């Protein structure tokens, strides 16, 4: 299989998910775990049945706690760089199912601070985008009384003490190793991972006792959770558990363009697209085995 790239900021190539499980040190979701989940949910979400969610850390521990009467909280989020598309909805739809089945609280972090630090966009713009994206999050149908949606920029006072504790226990060398920071990285982005780990521990801090946290997310965000797990016990918290999803490719497939991305509007289906726009994108770009155009197809043949 050709080389692929999976980082919190870039995904490209045909991803070898088995290799990611090995490289990231996670566990494959097997039939035994699926049966255990089904015992509590009554049915399996089609993302589980079809292997869209394929990997985990400590899911059995989460179920152990749940079976002993210790409820867990959910944590997922969104980096608000633009409009919401179908790829963003995959983890949100699965998270809603988990919330419904286990009757859990959800912490939904809008990392508008990160987008300001890595994108050439004004602070006010990324903050505004966070609130616009929140409308899509709300439309998924999460339980209003058990869902906390917050912008990092606006909610930093609540998060900062925990972020400081995480940062103090994480060396710059470790951050460079995990995230690939260099001497040209701005100092803001080198601190940001401490902020993204906060919701792993925020429920425990606010409730005055340790609360298990499960993170449903795409596996490209795993670097943050590895860092959170490294410092959790040093700070007196439970290690956060994860359940990882595959990437939704753009309309031309993973090998051509990687996961669906807002930066490639022509092959990305947004929640705000009209039915006409969706049809045009699918008819023009969603090839299945064919080449880019008739001429290339005649010359080189189809792509299996």
C-alpha cells in the first residue's frame, strides 16, 4: 500500500487502518466488544456493524464502570475553520447515538483558538465561525439539558487552570515528538494541545470527583488523547477512553484527495448545499472506477 499521512492537521493517501492501530497502540473493536456494547444498547449502530468505528482505547473499562453504576461523560469537538460538511457529521451522529443509549452528558469543544493559530484568519472570524458551526451541532439533535457546547476563546477562564496543570506536566520535547512542532511553530500552537485535553478532565473538576470520559472521534486526533493519557494519573484524573472512526473521503476518494475537506469545495458536500448543488458535485466528481475524464478513461482504463 502506498504511503499515507495521518496527523491532526493533514490526512492523505489510502489509509492503512490496521497499521494505525499498531502504530498508535490502540485495540481493534472485535466481536466480543460489539456484543458487550449491544447488551447495553439493544442494537448496534450501523457505524459499528460496518466497521466505520474500528478502534478503541479502554472501551471495556468504560463499560466496566458503567456496569458498576458509574456513568461516563462524552467529549468530542470541532475545529471551526469553515462550513460543516458530511465528514464532520460522522462522529457527531455516532456521538448522539451514544448519548441517547447511555443517557450521558456531552462536552463539545469548539477549538476556534487553534484555527486562529494555524490559519491566516482574524480572531473574530474564527470565533464567529464557531457559533455558526454550533447551529449544525444543535441540529444533530443532542439532548439540550445534557450537552455543553463551548468556544475555547470564550470559555478559556473555565479551562485555563486545567490547561496549566497539563502544560506543566508536558515537556516541550514531548510536544515536539507527538505533534511535530518545529522552531518555526508559534508558541501559541505549542500550548494549544494542553487546552484540547481539558474536556478530558473538566467533568471531574466541576463535579469534585473522578468521572470517566469517552471520546468518539476520528483517529487523526489521537495524538491529543495520548498526551492526555500520559498526564492524567499524574494529575489525579482517570485516563480518557477513546473510540476511533475512519475518515469519510472526498468525492474522488482517499487516494486522490484524502478525507473530505472544506478547502476542496468541489468534492465536499456541505450541510448548506442545495439538492441541486449536491447532485452536480456527485455527478461530476464521485467517480467509481472511472478515470478523471473520458479521454483518460479511454487511454488508461478504469481504476479498480
